[in-house]
């Protein structure tokens, strides 16, 4: 059974490109443009890895991370952000984020990180 | 004139009046005392003269030999008295009258001496003595009577003068006080007006040449404060600019990083999957790249617009007309969203100096925000008015949209701040704010969730110089 990956980013292209690239590696990928719809989906299905943007309108990446860690502790969270800000990175790591990528994201590095997360 | 000096002067004036009247009263009193002293002396003299006249009678009628001696002794004592109180008498009546009285007494004494020498008792001697005695007594009575009348006159005159001057003082004091207190009140009133003007936010310097009184001191103080405030304001603007640059850099990093990341991810995917992609997909990918570069270009252009503004071309403009023209630009958007417009545009507004292109940019920014806040079936109300008090033209742009949460209001004009779900650069209001500031105007916003938003633009009248100096 293929592993399920959730991508959350308000940039549509990020969702599209990540989906195409990850599906190439036989992952099952679902994408969401905001935190609210993503959390709703999480209530219905289990995901192995959640890749989320940090800064989003409404529910942001930190809130997604918090909810996932509380309700689905087995699910790994990878954070990406256009804000290359160390303070936020530290805050995210405190919240038990699996990995942290500043934009622009290298897809190969992201894939490697996902693989590592799944093998743990 | 200083308030203190005004009060001192008014007091001095009153004091001088009181002093003058007091001196007059004292002088009159002294004169009366002199006259009374004379009347006292005159009464004694009159008694002595009367006794002399009685002795005359005794000598001629009753042949009393001692009578002439008595007269002589009376004359002697009277002369002594007259000499001893000469000063008192002369002060009351003049020296001429005193001398006349003295000469009458002497000639009377002369006749008495003659009669004694000859022991004469004939009719001629009697007649001559009687005549001298009568003359002396009558003269003395006459000056006494005259002085009594004089005293009555002085008392009456003093009474009149004191009575009228009392009212004159009252009247003058009241008038002077009124004038002085009016002057003082006028100064205080002007000070009060200034205080009101300052508390209502007018921190400008007072240009009129300050008078040399408390008002002047206050004007100096206010002007010094105004300078200080201006310095502080400049410091504040500078620090706000620095804060804005901080926000700007963070915003730029985030805003440009997103499309950059998009381009990068498209490129990576394109390279990875090149063989698998169809021709259409490849073109589609490149279109995405193009759209993202356009996005970056827009951000950069907006930044350049703000950072390096073109010199505004100011022309005299009627805001009501400009709004009608601007509405044509957004007519299509309004129709698509089914938004009604309610216009209350003042006729014959005073003209304002604006760069028409920039002002339209501001109006379009605010109107587009309003349309997006209402989505469909809202009402866009725009009204213009002239505020005579502040000499400004005000424009309200009101929507019936969802409103803005209170916590967002302070950041509304910050760069890259956007409440839109997608597609907002967060630069529109920031740029608008800069444009309005360059026009020497101000822009305010009032909003609360559910009750819509009102933007108010205030533009000063005839501020070409102010705007061009920016």
C-alpha cells in the first residue's frame, strides 16, 4: 500500500508541482490550499506525512503542526516557508516538526526528507 | 501690557483720585478751623468792645469818673490780645481788615485820651466818643458776621464737592475697572482660544507678532513647543520609516520568495519529468513560469512606484468630478458584482491641487477593496464635502462589506499587509497612503466587522506649494 502524503500551501503551483513529483515516486498525494480544509480531511483519513506551508491565511502551519501532533502523533510534519526566519524555525522545531525547508524548496531534498520520515 | 501692570495702573489711578479728594477735604477742614478760631477771638473782642460802650454810657450819663479808666484798661487788654493772636486773625481775614480794626481801636483810644485829659463832658466830646465807639463795634460785628457767612459757605461747598466727587470716584473707578478687566479678559480669552486650538490638534506656530504681555509669553511658549513637536514628529517619521523598511524587507522576502519558489519548483519538475511531459504540458509549465515572473515584476514596480515617486503634476481639480471619472474605470467591476452606487457629491467644491493620475490610483485602490469586501449585492456610497473650519475637502468611500477586524486596523497602511484571501499584494493602501501624504492630506479608516468600512480622504485647499515641496 502506497504511503499517503498531504501537501498544504496557499500557492497553487507548490501543490501542483509537489503532487506531480511525489506521484512519480508512487506516493498517494492530496493537496490543500488552506489549513482548514486540510484539517477537515485529516479527520477522515490518515496521512503518513504532512508537508505544510507556514504562513497562510486562517489556520497557519504552526496550528496544523499542533493539531497533527495532538491528534495524529504518528504523522510526520514537514514545514516549508517563504519566511527564512530563524525565530520561526526554532518555534517550529520546538513543536516537534520533522524537517524545515525555506523557499525556494529543492524537490529532491524534500523527497529525501519524506523518505526519511517514512522510514522512521 | 502685562496683566500685572494693568492692575497696578488701575489701582494707581484710583489711589490718585482718593488722594486728591482727601487733600481737598483736609484743606477745607483747615480753613474752617482757622475761621472758627477767628470767630472765637472775634467773640471775645466783641464782648470787650461792648463793655467799652457800656463804660461810655456810665461816664456821660452817670458821671462815673472811673469809667474812662476802665475803657482805657479794656483798650489796652484788647490791643494785647489783638497783638498776641495777630497770626490767627490774619490767617482768617486779610491784613487790611486787621489793620482797619486796629486803626479804629487806636482812634477810639485817642478820643478817650483827649476826653480824659480835659475831663470833658460836653456834647461834642460825647458825640465824638460815641461815634468812634460805634464805628469800632460795628466794624468788628460786620467782619464777624461776614466770617460766619463764609464758614457756612465753606461747609456747604465742601459738602457739595465731597458728595459729587464721591460719585465721580465711584463712576471712574467702575469705568477704569471695567476697561482694565476687559483688557485682561481679552488676553485671557485669547489664551483660552489658543489652548482650545492646541487641544483640537493644531500644533502649528502662531504667526502674529506676540504682544508684550502674558499672552506674548504664552505665544512664545507655544511656538517653542510647536518647533519641538515638529522635531519630534520628524524623528517619529524617521523611526516609522525605519520600521516600515523592516516590514518592507520582511514583506519583500516573503512576497518574492513565493513566486521564486514557484518558478524553481516548476523548473525542477520540468527537468525531472522532461521526457514524460507532453508538448502541451511543457508549454503549460512555461506559462506558469511567465505568470510568476509577472507577479515578481508587479511587486518590484509597486515598490519602485513608492520608493522613487514621480514628481506629481498638480492641477486644480474638483474632487466630485474626479470621482465621477474614476467610477467609469471601475464600472465594469461594479456591474459584475451587482453593486449599487450611492453618490452624494457636493456641487461647487473648492478646487484642490492634485495629481489626477495618482489620485485616481488611490480612489481605484479603495473602491476595488470595497468591491472585494462586499463580493456581491452591496452598496458603495461616496460623498464629498467642504469643511470650512479646517479648509479641507473630504471624501468618504463607504462599503457595506464584511468590515475589518479591529486588530488589523493599525496595520492597514503597512506594506504587504493584506486581508484578502488571495491575490492581494498588500501594497495598494500603502501606496495610497504615500500619495495622500505627498498631497499634504490625510487618509483615515473606520471599520468594524459586519458594519462595513469607511475610508475618509482629506485634502487641503490650495496646497500646491506644500505638495510640491515633498
